[in-house]
């Protein structure tokens, strides 16, 4: 379930980045050449010339985002870190486009040059749209997912190192509506809701929807009993 949602969110992020780049690119052209905010001593270039740059720019920025690790969904990464990644990406990508166009023009593969002012305007606009759309996509995805699936209340069988690691990792997905209710095991601690025989009672009392079994294989009999009871209780079981 989590893997599928991560993949969907990643696809939305890539799509939103492409849309943001296209919007920023077209808006920059209007501001640079038609808003009367900047002089155009060399005249207004043909729009079709600049359109050639869009697929190249998208390729460079998406590839560089991938290289930066921007598409690895690190759920605890600071949003400020994301913002700096976007700023750095837009600056490097714009500089790369400038070098590429200059190179192609010097060897007469193309007959136009790209405005330096254009790129200076594009950088902050692309940062704004890329970062802003990503935040919007995240909020919409979170709202839609929670509305569609509701809260998943997770119970973890066991309280060993593996169980604690599972609990720690699942807490990072709270934006997917995942809530750790507690553990069941023979131990008596504050977060233990009962022992293995109390599964039915715990599920009904706390509204459990998912059971994660984090027990060693040597406890095979206990595992099979939990799976059988969990199936009867219509729980989603992960071993």
C-alpha cells in the first residue's frame, strides 16, 4: 500500500515539475519582451525559437532533480532543503542552457541567442512555480488519500528491535493516514495494548485496521495464530 502511494506521489511530482517549468518559461517570455518592464534593443525574438528550448530545459532540470535526489521522497526532509535544491537546480539548468545555446550558435547550428535577462527572470519564476506546485500536489494528495482511505490504525505484534524499527518507519507516513496504535506482546509497557491472546479484544477496542507481524520465525505457531485471527477480523496483515 505504502509503496504504491509513494510511486503515485512521485509521478505527480514529476508531472507538476514539468508543468511548472512550462508555465515559468512562457510567463518569462511575456515579462521579458511584452510587459514593457525591460528594453529590447535587439528586438523581440521569434517565439518559435524559444519554444525549441523548452524540451531541452525540461530534460536538464528533471534529470538534475533526479541526480539531486529530489525525487526520493524523504518524508522527514526539511522543506527548506527542498527549496535550496530547487534554487540550485534552476540556476545550474539556466546556466547550462546559456552555454548550450552559445555553443550551438558559435558553430552556426542555430541563428539566435538567448537573452541573459530572460534567464535571470526565469530563475526566480521557475523556483516559485516548481516549489509551489510541489507543495500544492502534496497537500491535495494528502487530502485525497485521507478522504478515500481514512485512517489506518496499525497494531504491531512483537516489541523487539524489528518491531520498534517498523514502528519508527511507519510513523513517517502519518500523512498517508497511518496511525500506530501500539503493540501486542507478553511484555508490560505503556504502549503494549495486550498480549497475543488479546488480539480480538484489542482490535475491537482501538478500531485496528492493520496488523504488522514483527516476530522471528521461531515463533511460527504464534504467527500462524495471529494470521488466522487477523483474517477472521478482516485485518490487512503484513508479515
